């Protein structure tokens, strides 16, 4: 299950990066902000998964 969660988090980070880039290119500040927010969410979730893994060892 943790591997699936990590993959989802990585996908969310990638989606956020894509949104941010599209927003930057198109001049859409809202889309750019959404992209940054998605990246932050993915990073926080990924950190949580790493923390869980550290306690499992």
C-alpha cells in the first residue's frame, strides 16, 4: 500500500509542476498557484510516507 501511496504522491507533484508551467506560459496566475499547491500537497504527503517508513524499520 505504501508503494501505491508514494506513486500517487509523485504523480500529484508532477501534475502540480505541469499546472504551474502551463500557468506560467499562459499567464494564468490562478493555474500557476494551483500547480504550486498541488506540488506542496504531494511533498507533504511524501514526507509523511518517508516518516512512516522510518518507524517501520
